[in-house]
């Protein structure tokens, strides 16, 4: 518990990125990628900070941890730059608490405190650590869980733009003085096109009026449906938004 492995990984990644970055065209925008993956420990009972975590793949809670990971990509290479093996922020979901004998001055104790943070707070901490280590990026790529207005606002405050997929849920956006959900906004898009990208619309978020662009794309798994990708950089073309977001899949391969 005396070694700061998280810091070591970040500094090592910064060195690797510094070596490969000159090999990449300056036209390629560098991106952070944020995601988490469940590490199941179903047979464990007394592992420190073991918790019940929700697995979206199987649709139920399991014993284990959430591996929150931040990666860096130039759309060719992928480098993991930070991680947090997360328990649960809610005490009632934790099966085993942390070892009370660990010295509170050690890195191990600080890691245990980080493991019980709220996930958005832990994600912002990973981003700040990467930026402070000199790892630079223009965009943060993320999936539907993270692409919500409060978190988008926090990411913008760190100097990054966001590209993320949206859920068709209760989120609403301002368009021409009226509030619309995604289904209502889709009525302003022409879906007769044979192209993979149907079109886009510029709107503002409901509470903080953050200007964003929503790009409607054909769902390759269900071609009669669409998915929506949000970006805070409205200067990007629709095809660039889709191309950049496609690099998010590299973190799934990493997992």
C-alpha cells in the first residue's frame, strides 16, 4: 500500500504518448476515452471493499468492482492512462469495508477513499491527473451513462469538448425557444436518406443552456432505427463527429 501504482501508470503512459505523438499526423485530434467495466468476484465474501455493482450487460447486480478507466487515443493507438478500481459510494451496497489498520498517510489508504467516491467525481479526478501529467487531448469520448448535462458541464470546465452517445430518455433540449425530447427533435430530421448519417441539429441543454450538436446516425444493428451522438464542438462536421466517436470502441478492446 506504500506504492502509488495509479500515478506510476499515468506517468508511464505520458512517456509512451510523448514518444508516439510525433509519429502521428497533426491533423489527427487526440482524445481521451472514458468507460467502466464490471470485474465480477461472485465467489468472494471477504475481499476488501467488495460491493454489489450493477452489470448493464446482464441487467442485474453482481459481487465485484467497477474498473473505471481513462484512455488516450490518436484514432490509431490506444493507451490506458488512469484507472480506479471502484467499490460503491453507498455503504449499504458494500459487502466488506476497508481495513481499518491501514495507515491513513499511505497511498493505499488514499486509493481506498477513491474507490468509494461517486463515479462522476472519480472520473473528473482521472481527467485532472492525466492533464497534470502533461497528457493532452481535445475531446472526451464517452458512452450514454456519462453523457448527461451535469457531467458535460464539469468536463467543459476542464478544458475538454465532449463527444458521447445519448439515451432516448427524459433529457430535453432547447430548440427555437421550445423544449423537446430526442424523439420530438427527430421529427426535424429527414430519415429518407440512404446514407448512414441522417443529419444533425444544433440545440442547447435544458438547465445550463450549453450549445451542443446532435447527430442522428443509422443504427447498424437495427437499420430501421437511429442512434444520437452529442458533441459540444459544433464546428465539427457530422462525419467527423461519427468518425471520432468510433474510436471509443478502442477502450472496449482494451477491457
